[in-house]
């Protein structure tokens, strides 16, 4: 059930964070048990690997070495990453830096190396943006600014740019 403000607007942002915490609380133990992975690492993957590489790759699991006895010393694991061909090449060349970033993120020497699994990874679609309709006053202002240019092609380009910039702004 959604909470409402006195004006009738839904307070989704107030509910989104507790819902995300609840989902993380449920999924983190499952991921930790089945894949040795946490949602925090998956969420931080774009910062760890870089946005361009993260679009074409994703961490799948951490293979932890088996310990024969409880007293055996801890050994770092192997991060298994799915990546398409080009991202795999970049990850291979940057694996030392990526391992260092993951270990800094985890706060201890958790990962020894990265193992690549070549797969097609489809990036998440960009969020859909809906531009608001412009008022007649806004259109007139854009046309007045564009009319200062002599070249018709440049005038039209300035109009398109102005419309897209104004349409992204919230109405006052």
C-alpha cells in the first residue's frame, strides 16, 4: 500500500529505500550461498570495472577454495565474470586493477584473480525519457533565439536543441 501526502501525491521515494533493503536482505543470503556473491558487488560493478566494460559484462559468482579443515588459512577466491568478446579482452588486460578494486571494495583480500566466461551480455535498456510538451511562450522564445542565425540548417538545429533542453526541465 502506498503512502499519500496531503496533496494526494504518492511518496514513492520514501517507500523505495525500505523496499530495496528488504529485497537485499532476502536476496543477499541466497546469492552468498549459491554464488558466493553479494548484491553490493553486483551493484558496484560499473564503478569497479568501468561503465563501458560493465555494459558488456557482469559478475556471476565467486569460486571459493575448499578448506579441508576449519583451521586452514583463508585463501582468496576467483571471481567468475560473464563478458562478451571485446569486454573479455579489456577485462583480461585490466584484471590486476579490477582485482585490486574488488578487494578494496570488499575491505580484504577476497579475490585472487578473475576468470572469464565468454557470453553475450545485453546491457540494460536506457530509462525511457518522456519530454513534456512545450508551451507557446517557450516555443516563441526558442524561435526568437534561433532567428538570429543566417543559415537555415543552423537555425533548425538550434530550434531542435532548444526544444529538447526546455522539454527536459520541469515546468515552473
